[in-house]
C-alpha cells in the first residue's frame, strides 16, 4: 500500500514539475483574469452563462492543481510550511465561495479577482521581485519616516510664510503637506513657486531644496534599497538552486555506488559458482 502511494506521489510530482503543465497553469490564470474582466461588461444571457461555467471550470482546475501539489508532498504538512503554498491554498479556497447568492455575489467576485495574483507564486521571477519588495519594506519605512520629517518641516515653514499669499494651498500644515506633495510629484509646481516669488523673490530656494531632497535624494535611496534587496534575493535563489543541484548530484552518486556494489556482489557470486562448477568431477 505504501509503495502504491509513493508511486502515486512520484507521478503527481512529475506532473506538477512538467513544463507543459506549468505553462497550462499560467495560461489558465491569465484566462481567469480575462473571464473576470468579461463580467464587468454588459453581455447577453448566452455569454453570461458561458462565462459562469468557464468560471467554475477555472475554479475546479485550480482546486485540482493545488490538490496535486498537496498529495505530491511526502508529508502533507510540508506543503503548508511554504508561504507561497499557503497563499495559493487561500486563493483557491476563497474561489470556492458561490456567486449565486445575493449576499455573497460581491464578495465572491472580489475574491476571484485575486486569482490573478497566483501568477506571482507560479513564476519564480515574480516571486523574487515580491520577496525583495517585502524584505526592503523595513528600510524603506525608515526612509519614508525621514521624508515625513522633511515634509513636516517644509510644510510648517510654507504655512507660516505663504499662507497670506494663497490660503487654499498653505492654510495649515496638513494642506501645506498636500501642496508639497504636489511639488514633489512635479504637478504644476512652477505655478506654486512663481506665485510666492511675486512676494518673496528668493522663495525659489525653498522649492528647489525641497525637490532636491525628496525627488532626488530620497527617491534614489528608495531605489537603492530595493535594488540591494533584489540582489540579495537573487543570490539566495541561486544558492538554493545550487544546493538543490548538489543534493541531486549526491543522490545520483549514491545510487551509482549502490548499483556498483550490487554488481560487485553479483560478479563475486558468479565467480564462486564458476569455481564450484570447475571443481566438480
């Protein structure tokens, strides 16, 4: 019984590792996104029914694919030790919410939208990008905190100096921060600067130093943090791939050594049998 289960697990693992099956999964995920998008249009009853059955076909396919991955694991609990596997399981389980009920139809449609995110778990390159972003978030948070401090200081200065010039843009510190966000994103920021320069000719220093700090310094710091995290994640992925290949090579060498040992024993037995036959009269 255990050998049959082991054989089934090996077959399912080979199926899941098959490149054609992986491309099929990617195609179904993209197709599910198109089906979800089709529901946002006004279509006739026939097409609506077709979309409904296609949606259930996609849901059942995802359930079949996740079931294969769970069964293919030597131990079922090992499947849930990987974060991306848990993510896939939650997305597929959420897709099983029926869309027929009036109370659950909106929830079910929203949950089906997130099936597109399965592309992240299926494509290794996207997983590297997301992992890099998640690992970069703590350091990006410190940069964002420093940016907030700069925004707060400049907003306070701008509110004190320019509130009389344009009350709508500099009325208080919160509105001034929104105005500075407009300046940082270069959304008609020169109009804001020229307006204050009519009263304070040197106010351009205020805007240029702010843009230099936010748009150039802090933005490049953000990019540097993300690139550093991506490089580390790429190196870790390559190291894991090398370790996996080394384990496979070690396993193959062990199997070859075992086969050689069996051949040596077989050769010894043949020599003994031949010796015994020659000793017989």
